[in-house]
C-alpha cells in the first residue's frame, strides 16, 4: 500500500511541478525485464522516469545519495541498487543481472552523473550488462526547458517543464565473446540511440500544455 501511494504521489508531483503525465500507450513492455537507459541533466530525472514509465524501476544510484536518510528508506522500498563512483564493482553488476533475471525494470544513467562524475562517452559496464543479460534496452531522453539546480532539494522545489521521449527497444545480439571492446561498442550504440531521440516527436502526450 505504501509503495502504491508513493507512486501515485510522485505522478501527481511530477504533473504539477514538471508537467508530465503517463504516455499512452505505455512506453515499456507490460512485463518482462527491461534495461531503461536515459540521459541525465537533472537530479529530478529519476522522478520523471518513475512518473512516465508505467512500471516500477530499480535504479542504479550513487552511494552518497542512497545513504541519505529519507532517500535510503525510499530506495530500499523500490529496490534501488547502490554503487560507488570510484570504479567497477562486481556486486552492483550481479544485483542488476539478478533483477533483470527476475523480470524487473532496471534504470541506468550511462553517463554516471550531472557534475564532476559525468563521463560523456558512458561507462562500459552498461554495454556489458546489456550483452550479458540479453535484455531489451529502452533508450530515453529527458529535455528540460530551463537549467536545473545542482542541489537535490532546490531541484525538487523548482518548477520546470520536462519533455520525455522513449525510444523503441534495442535488442543487442550476443557476440561470440564478451570482451571490453564488445561492451564499449554496445554502450556506444545505446548512447547513440539516446542522442537520436530529441529529433523525434515527444511521447508525453498527456503532459499539460
């Protein structure tokens, strides 16, 4: 019940603050595993994705945000996966693969962050998880109509308009081997799919005008 109330409250909050609603038809497959991969320019991007995806999302998130008292409680409820920014970790990768094997939606920001931790070319681990799991990858692009605050609380109380574009699922064929080169190529393909989305019509057709 608490989980459903939080989902409903977030949808209302995003409709009022960011003018987004639920796309029709829903942008994700109704069931089965999905690797949801989005660009990242605001700390409120996860809230917008929660409000529009139509399914619960388990996000990969930085440990420093995961550890915040209220955020930690909500993150555990949603089953989010904490990760360190310092480098590759086996634990989070295994947790993502396990979640996908259970048929969950796992959300990732392949560029890593919006500040000094950002990696424009994306992290190879995204491609590795996509290839290892064989899960459909749904690219997403979120565009804001104005610059967003870099502080989480300020970002949450600053109104803006978000335009959300969901792309068609990508299914990356399993290569003969899973080398770092294959993972890099898969990450490049995913990022290119995200970057192609702003040229398409937005599918947040229930947004307030």
